[in-house]
């Protein structure tokens, strides 16, 4: 029996400020005062200064259009500790495929302006789509510094049809944040393409807030068409 694997599609994760992940930056609270340490009477324990929330710099790029043309891509990724996996997926025409030799389990599809992309990664599935979603939410809240203004917009669990009419369990997380100067819009979707609800596909779609409708369309096409072919 062919062992299912996870396929991850992330749109422009590099645009999130992280070359191979969902988020960047660790926010750590000040270390507590050690027990027994003398503190002057009436003294106030020092605290880190509050960093103001970033003010995003507007990006006036026209919104990603809907009604795009799509083409199917076939490529091979090499998850750590597993056999190479051949993946098929549809992405918008003229979005170029790129590979990072330091990340053999993934590929990315970048739009002509390098503002949006799809990142596809294969890993062994170990969690349900719902658990995968919940895990990322926790990770985002723990790792994102307050000044990045992380905003969780929606979380859903549902079923959708693939392009052959079969139902797939999916979980979706939508959020925005400010990794550098511009606010980014991110959709992450976990898809179970096997016989159960374990994540075998994860797609993250990233662009600008005004791209929301166009990115939803890209997500829909990718969700319906992604599959393992070997």
C-alpha cells in the first residue's frame, strides 16, 4: 500500500519573512527574578520597554485578479527519510517554479512580481487537518512579536470536492501580519487526500490584503487538483 505523505503549498512564504516556514521571530518574556535575590525596598522590577505596533506601509499594487488561467505542474520533492514523491498541482499561468537546494521537500511557484507564490512541501502525515490548524495557531501566537500585529481572521474545518468529485477533509486558517513593512495576507489550508482526515496536503497562500479574492481562487484550484502521482 502506498504510504500517504503531506504536501504543503505555501503562497509566498518568503514574502512572510521566512524562507522555509510560516512565521519568523521569537518573542520571549523577560526572565523572572531568581528566588532569594535581594531587591531594594520600594524598588520596582525592571521591565522591557513596550515596542509599538508597526504601522504598515501601503502597497498600491493592483489586486490579484480572479478568473485566472491555470496550468498543471508535475514535479518531484524529496522529504527527509522518505522516497522521492511526485506531485501534481494546478497554479496560475506564468507563475514560475523555483527550488531551494536546502529545502528538497518543497517547491515554490512565484508570480511575475514576486508578491504572491505557492509553496508545496511533502512530509509524512501524522496529524488530522484540525490538529494541524490548531498547532499552527499556537505557534503563530507564541512566535510573533506583538509589533507584527498578528490578526487571526478565520478558522474553519469542512469538506470540499476534488476535481474527480471525491470529498476531502480540509482545515483553513486565514491571518494577516506585518513581518517587515507591508501587511501580508495569508491563507493556510490543510487537506486530507487519503481515505481518512489526516493531513496530506498543506497549502499556504500569501499576498497583499487586496488580493483576498484572487488568492481564494488560487487556493480553490490548488485544493481540488493537488495529488501524489507515484
